[in-house]
C-alpha cells in the first residue's frame, strides 16, 4: 500500500510535458508580431491607388527599392544612378537608399512591383524589430516568454516606430540593433575575434539600412556604458578588455568593407555638405511625452500636430500611464546597475529631443534645452532632435520586460505574498500600454500612372540618351510624378528632377532638396500649386527650350493634377498644343530640342 502511494506521488510530481515542439510558443509570438504588422499595413495591400500619408516619402523609398533591384539584375553601380536627375544623376550612398532592404527584396520588387516591396519592407521593419528584441530579451535578460514578448512588442510597435515606418524605412529598420548589442555586450570572458567579425558585418549591413540609426545606437551605447560603469565599476572593469577587443575587430572589419562606399558618399559624384533642412527646427514639445499619437486608438490629429514637427516624427508620445509605470519600475528595481544605466540613458535622450529651446504645449518657454550644449559636436550637429526618443523605445521595452520577470520571480518564491502581485502588475502594464495600441497606418489617394507611361507608349517617343519629362519637372521635397512613374515602371525611363538631396550647384556642395531649379520648372511648379497661369512671354518660351535641352527631353507628359487645366494651358503656351494619348497629355519636343 505504501509502495503504491509513493509511486502515485512520484507520477503526480512529474512536470507536465509541453505539447508540440519546444519552439511552438516562440513561433506563436513571432506570428503575432507579423499579424499586427499586416494589420497596420492593410491600407496598402492590393490598393495601388493609395499611398501612406506622407506620400512623397513613400515614393522616394519605392524608387530606391526599384533602383536596388535594377542594380542587382543589371550589375550596375548601386551607389549612383543617372535614371533620375538627368543629366547629373544622384549619389545614392549620400541619400537614404536602404540597399540593406532593397537588395534582399529584389525578387519581391521584380515579381510584384515597388509598392509591394515597400509594403513588405515596412512589415519586415516592424515585425522584424519586435522579433529581434524578443530574442535578445529571452536569451539574455529574462526567462519569462511573456515578459520578452511584451518587451519585444513595445520595441517594434511603439508609437514612434509606427509613425516612422509609414514614411522612413531607414529609421524603422532597427532589426539589427538587438543583434549588434548582443555581440558587443557578450557575457564576461567571451570571445573577441569571432564576435568582432560578426560585429563588423552587422555594422556594415546597418550602414546600408540607415546610418542615422547606427549613429543613435553608438551614442546610446556609449552613454549606457558610462552609466553602467558608474553603477557597477567592478563589473565594468572585468568586461572592458573583451568589449574593447570586439569593438576593435569590428571597427577594422567594417572599415575595410565600408571604405569605398563612405568615400563615394562624401567625395563621390553629386556629394554634398551639411543638411538640406534645419535639423534644429525638428524638436519635440515637452508635453508630447504624455500625449497620444495619431496612429493610436485614443489619438487624434489636433494635439500631435501641435506637439510634433510632422506626423512622421511622433517619437515621444508615450502617454502618462507608461511614464508613471516607468518611474515605479526604476524605483522598484533601482538596485540593479542595468536598470540605473538604462534609466539614465533614456532620460538623457528624452531631454535632448526638446531641442535648443524648450517648448510646452506649442509655446516657447525661453528656457534653454540640453541639446544646445551638444548641438555643435560632430554627428550631433546633423542629428534630428525629434528622433532622439527612438532611443527611449528599447529602454522602456527592456524595463517593462525586467519588471514582468521580477513579478514572476516574486510569484514563484516560497514566501510569495497573498496578494496576487502578478495579476495586479499585469493590469498596470496593460493599462499603460492599451492606449498606445496602434491603428492601421493612414493612407491617401494618389493619381495612377498614366497608361501612356505604364504600358510603354512613351517608348515610341524617347530614343536612347533622351528623357521623359513629367509635369511639373522638378518638385524638390514634395511629391514627384517623375519619381513615382519611374518607380512603378521599374525605372524604365530616365527623367530629370526628383525627390532627393544633392548639391546646390556643380561648384557649390551645400545640400539642397532636389536638383537646382530651372526657370521652366519653377514656373510650372507654381502653376501646379496655385492654379494661376502667368503671362507667358517669348523669353519664357526660349527658356523652356533651353531647359528641355538641359534635361535632354524627348517628350513632356502630364498626368492627373489638381490644377491640371491651368498647367496644360501653361505648357501649351510654352511648347504649342499637346495631344491626349492613353490617359496623358503629351508634347513631342524631339524636333525642338535636338
């Protein structure tokens, strides 16, 4: 009888074996991230007539993805292109060419087009970043799968990540950040050479995804290291030799691989100096940290429009609940050097985002911001202050994961309290995060590519060495019809102008948006924007011919425009009557320009 009781007790004490493979829960977490990313990008799937709300930015990245695919297939120089901004071309290395996405997505671009490739890229940026942080948290910082899943969810889908993803692939592509940190901050006594080589390869890839993210990562890691050294000097001294060794090997590997691309970026054709916009003007309002972003379930258009530079820079909208929860976590876990270092790092970058002068609820306070102290330093002088809170996103995600792990440890301790701490803390985390639930990225309608362009009718008019000029021909930092048509047709034709950053002139390397203005481009752009047609003179007609010769034009094409009729009248007055062919207005200028 006693033997039977003992056997039953042993059977009952056996741990319950999980059903299915051990990786099934991890796969479900990743599937959840992918499902959420699919939902957020749903406005693009099978909707060729719609773009995300910052349409000009999407067109830029669609063109870059199409250009990367063309470079792969045609074995062309991926760092430079003459398919845009004829006759000078574009230094792609000096622009956000996202080759690190474009090259792997070449099959998608070739099979399904630039819009599908862009949408897949957005999906990869959001779900990939969340997954990468989940893996790092699960392997290095927490044992609880739920804690890692929540931390990864926030790191990949925070309001700042969603606002960037719809427009700025180079800022949303952060899936290598956790991998780089995992290689740099290996456990004490780890190897040096092999991780250093991996670090160099990862850094090289990140350069071709987005250099700005890499700069932010380097700055944040440096601040974190200083903070950790102050919090735990003994541990920092033990880890320093191996860490410095890995950094040295990584720098050597990346230096060799990036030597030519960086030379091309800063000294190659169409390089430029400085920025095409005032980075200091892109700062965040102090009140934005407690506000709700547009792309959340509780957000609206008015308040974010007052507190952020534009809809793509809502990087600090964390809400009051999460900020209060973060303070509680830091106080609760303050004995851990990791927590103190993270808190210091996040706080510093949050303060830097306030710019050179602090604003509150849209009003200037006259109080100098911390950014003023570092604005003149190299790299920081080109950084956009409004993007510094992107550093806070993983800081908050890690703190959330650590707190959930701590609650789980308390629950499993032998002397656990009677109060259901785990349930209460889960409720607090949910209350803080639910208002930040993202909504599908907003889309806007766009005019389709005219069949004359999409179906190749233009080929009968454009011989080799000549261009198709879209009206208006140069649009600088706005929506570029030529760039849009070029991207959607796989860069089938060369075109002048476009949306990029280049030099102001051949003898002036200072940065500007788009190509240097030609008089005809300025005239037609003004008509397209205002709908008012000025008096066209013989001098204007002569200038139009000169500009068309500069652009090596063969045909001028007008698609659907808001002020289409005034633009048509202006072009007719400049070049003579055009013809309507396959949904476009066409002016054949081959004889006049040759």
